[in-house]
């Protein structure tokens, strides 16, 4: 029988987080990142629990003693959700939900949920819905066995836009096939546009980087546009392209893309393949970095790894944005330039570098 869950777009839910600590993990970075993800999904984090993972508990990932510790906290506080910063199987989601009596989300579903809330364009909704359906299909029997605790509404059960999320295998399978066909159409259209641009001699520049680094703000500054900007992770999902005029009557097509994050779920990588192809085919990549973030060097590494994995061009400019928030010196390597969207620091220099790289 099909289950339908109403969305609650703006309701704040209270959460506890569990972080499995693997070898060589930067705990400070991991805790900060998962807290920002939760905040972007309208989750108020009450507590973070962690445990060094030497041998994973196949049943719940979390050791029995730590499960009891989390359960005691939940019993003493008003908690709606447990977020596990790890990829869980359907049975692990169900076992934890049964044990703790609350809804359980893993890292993948949390990120997909944020994407679902932020998808505005038809293309964005298609890409997110495909990722969501693929995730749910492999865990369907287990999720339907949580006696409603997983579902109901809220984080983890929101469809993109104003849709409702259904847990019905046949509908999910049929919808996946239709969505994959739509994605193929989008990819063909992008490829045709790319070929037409190259034949016309039009250069392509893409803005990429770790999520919430100021990419959309830079896009607005360079194109004099006014696309949506918000201080949340993955606030912008839509791929937006505009002309950017340079000197000598030269111009290029500038494209703003979805932000990156560590351990980006493969469901999203597959669904956003057409968007990632836009990055791969660019003549130049503007790699935007929030230099005021204490973890900015780690963010640079994560973005570089993703760009390398998708075969993106080596022709990159690393823009150390938000220098206006810095009150002490910081390292600037070759190929990097300090920048401030707010104060327009080095704006003319950036345009000149873009011109030199392209023409």
C-alpha cells in the first residue's frame, strides 16, 4: 500500500547527531560540517555523540553502549530526529529507529533533503527527485517497517518543490525510468549548447567550489545579475548562465553551479551528471573559497578531489573570497588570489586574469 507524507518546509525539528570517527578523521571539521548541514535542513542540534569506529556494528553502526547513551539523552529531552553522519542501510535505519523511538536519517538522506527543499527549477526538481527515489528504492521495505516514526513529515520525507513523497515500489520504479529519460534530454540539450558555443567561438567559464563559499554572490557581481543568495548550504542548486563582458568587446558565458561537500552522495553525483558535465567542459573554472572558514584548506582539498574525479579542466583560478572578514594574515599560494565580493577587492584584477586565460 502506498504511503504519502506531507511536507513541512519551515518547521524546526530537534535533533541529536552521531558521528562515527574513522582513522585520520578531522573531528573538528566533521562536527562543524554536520552541524551546518543540520541547520540548513531546519534541524536544531541539541547534542553530538561520537565514537571511534574500529569494527562497525552491522546491526546499527553504533556500539550498544553508545546507543544506550543516546537513548538516555532522548528520554530526558524532546528529540525528533537522530542524524547519523554515515551511510546506513535500510535495516540499520529501521533498527536504530526501533531502538530509539525517533526518526533516523543518515548523511545521504540529510543532504538529499536539503537539495529537495532548495530545488526551484524544473531541472533541479528532476535531478533531486531521481536521487531521492534511488535512495528510497534500495531501503523501501525497511523504511515501511518503522511504524511511521521515519515518516509522518519533516526532514527526510520532503519532496522537491511542493510535491509529496510516496513510498510505493512500483511508483518509484516507474518514476525513476521517466526521470532518467528527462535527465538524458537535459544532457543532450547541454551538449548541443556546448557544441554551438564552441562553433561560435564563445568561451565558457564556470564558478565552482565548496558550498556556501560565495559563488552566487561572485556570479551576481561579475554579471550584474540578482540570482538567489542565502547563508545556507546548497542554497543554490540551479545551473544559471549569463554573459560576462570583458575588455575589447570580448565576452564569455559564466555559469554558476551547485556547491560541493565532503563525501558527496553518489546518488546526487549521478543525478546531477548534466550539471557536472557543464563544469567538465568549461574553458576556465573559478574555484571560490571562503577563506574566513577555519577549515578552508580542507574545503579546497575536497573541491579539488571532486574536480579531478569528474575530469574537470586544470585551468583553474582559486579565489580566496571573504577577505573582508579576515583580521590576520593568511597564506596565498601560486594560482590563488585574495578577493572580497562585498568590498569588490581585486575585481578588475580578476577580470583581467580571466581575459588573459581565455584570450
